[in-house]
């Protein structure tokens, strides 16, 4: 059957919902902190997973371009 690339729409949606919950004025600090901890746990998991993956030939260039774009977006503010 072959490899099927996962659809990350649900993951992006979950992160966006968590962001909205953390910043909601209707939540107290305890709830917001709990949701933010979930995001940190996801971040730590992704960081560990990426560290244990091989580096691909154009990966460094791709990352450099991404970081440049992030920098330009920050400078536009």
C-alpha cells in the first residue's frame, strides 16, 4: 500500500484551540497553566523525536529559509 503522509490539520487545530484556551479571559490561571503544560509536553515530545531522526540533504537549507522568514516577520512588527 505504501506510505501515507499524515494529515496534520487535526494537530494544528488542537494547538490553536489550546492557544485560545490559554488566552481566554474566562479561564483562571490554574486551567490556563494546565493547558500550557500540555503544549510544553507536546513541544518536548516533538523536540526529542526530531533529535532522534536522521538529517536529510536539504534540511539545513529548508530550516535556514524558515528562520529567515521568521526573522523578517519579527522585523516587520
